[in-house]
C-alpha cells in the first residue's frame, strides 16, 4: 500500500512488495543503513543501540529483524520490549548508548509500522543526518561483521518504571497536591503501551484509574489518532463514571489529549497550552515554542506571563532546535505533544499528564472550568490535491507576495497572520498536495478563511 522514506525514518504498511511496503527486507535494509551511519559517526569499536516498540501486531516481527540486523553489523542491542517513544528516548542516555530505534507508526492504523531513529542524546535525527542514512540505504552500502565481531543482544525490563520515577522527581510535578485532589480518571490507551505506562503513573500519583482499552495487544478498537470523532467511548465512560477527566494517548504515548468531566474535548491543541500555563505560572515567566500550525493560544498564554513565544517549522526536531536556541522552558506541537526540557527534549505524554494534573490540583477547579480560562480558537484543516506538473513553490511564493502587507512567515511554507486569525500553507513532501490550516474565533470563520484561500490558490493555478 505505501512505503514512505523520509529524514525522520521509514514507515509503511506491512506486507506486499519490497520497496512498495514495509516488508522484512525493507526493515533490514533501513536498520542496516542506520547501523552503518552510527559506525561512521563513532570511532568507538563497540556501539550500543536501545530498541523499543509499541504494541502493534507487527512490532515483535519488525523488532526481531531490526535487532538481528544490528547484531550482524557488530552493534550491541539493548531491547526494552514493549515501551513508549519517550521511554526509549530517556533510556538512550541512561544506558550511555550511541542511538536508539523505536518501532512504532505513532497514530497510524494497525497495518502501519515504522522505524523512528534517535541520536546519542535520545533525540530525533536532524535533516542532514536523515539524508545520509537514506543515501546509505539507496546504495546498499553495508558491511557486516565477522563471526567473532558480532554484536550482543540483551533484553532489559523495568524502563517504564524508571521513566515514571524520573517524571515524579520533576520539581513542578506536585505529587502531594495531586494525591490530595482525589482525582478519578478514565484512560483510553488504544490497546497499546500507554495501557502499561499511564495507569502505572496514575497509581503513583494516587489517582483512581478506570481503564478503557488498556490491554497492550495491538488490536486498536478505534482509529488511534486522538481526535474527537474517535473518542466517543471515552467521552461516554467519563460521564458514566463521574470521573474528573479522561486521558487518551496514541499508540507510542507521545501525544496526549484530555476529555472534560462532561465528555467534551478539552482540545488537543490546548493540552500544551494548559501545561505551559502551569509551568510559566510556577516559574514566573519563561519562553515557549511550538510549530507554525499550532494554536495561537500558546502565544497568548506565554505573553500573559511575560514570556516570548517563537514559532518553528513543523516537525518535532524543528521545535527542539528552536527550543534550544531560545532556551524555552516548555514547548511542543499542537497535536498534544508536550516537550519539557527539564525532563528531556522529546514529546512525552507521561510528563504531560503529571504537569496537567498538577495544574488542575493547584487551580482547584474542574477540567471544564480550566478550559474556560483560555481563549477560544477554532481550527480548520483542509488540502488541495494538485497535478504533479504544478509548481507548488511558485504558488506559495505568489501567496506570500499577495499578502505582503500582513505578517508573513516563510520558514515552512507560508503562514499569514491576520489580526484575529491565521492561515498556514504547506506542501506535502510525499504527494502533490498543499495543506491548508487555519485558525479563527469560530469554526465557521476558520472554515470560511480556508475556503477563501483555496479559491485564491485555484485562481492562481
């Protein structure tokens, strides 16, 4: 069905033809390319890679292929087994490893899987590093180890518990206040590894946990992307259980969404906003970063606390680069991805849950009431499918010129900021599409702005 090779890794659907889908041969080839790249980066004779996976049905198969390929290259493998993306990220430096691989297709449906690649800091590779790995894979530039120089394979358990302990140690995680609040929470982990991690974290925080789809068997009961239309079961159970809130994470536990006590969505865009509000309030200010397609609400909250907000290009690695540059105290992406440098530079739902509950405990108000303290913005996400012969860059340049009297940002496509709304135009890296994201003060206005921009682009074409 699909195989997508990009600077951030390789992802595709299981089965089918080599180079068209994520077959065993493609998994081996890309793992080998990553291992060869690690060898080029390190003069150390013995290299170590940390490996972990979400609960997808294909995870064990892909993990076995990847680990044995690395061993064949002479690389030592530490396999965490069922894990989360942020857990692998913190395990890499803890194990003094040279890199890490997470076997997960994030929010994609169960037929997908992927290899996400990390550096020695447990952070995603940058564009230049990713390109080098793609080039190695294209050239089949592999050199495997002799029998006496094969790597070793070791399974290590308990890293999710270590991850939880690290979260509990964070200064702004107020365990005492959370325990005193006597929260009751429903957790939807879409039958992946969040079903291990989130209930265990809540138990340590003294929170009563009602489990929904927390069996890590890889059989996703609904589309795993944490959007409103996929979460009707969670919303209904929150109301039925008279819970204080509902928590949902994606299969690899780096995206976090909240459901209020009445079953309404807190808003995936607002997970980061609420956590940032809490952190900035406790630190008496600080700077923040999110990508260009994230809600303006983060900028509003940051400026309310006297800090400076910066927008980065879309992509976690770009957010992290900008956060390091500006020394931001918190950042992330509007899809529910919280990046808190005090812990590590990666989206982490465990950190997000702990910060959000600390905030709610301090405010001593309901989840719905907390949502009411933030500005109300509404987003529209649309796209235009183009023919391959159309020059997308030329169209985006013309749109930037057309709106030159507004606030225009061209670091990643074209973002046009108006007084009370914005539009972000980006071209897809994999297909002839322009993605059109808008945000305004009502859903009607957001949709209307998107439709107007689409009409203008069609006129240019």
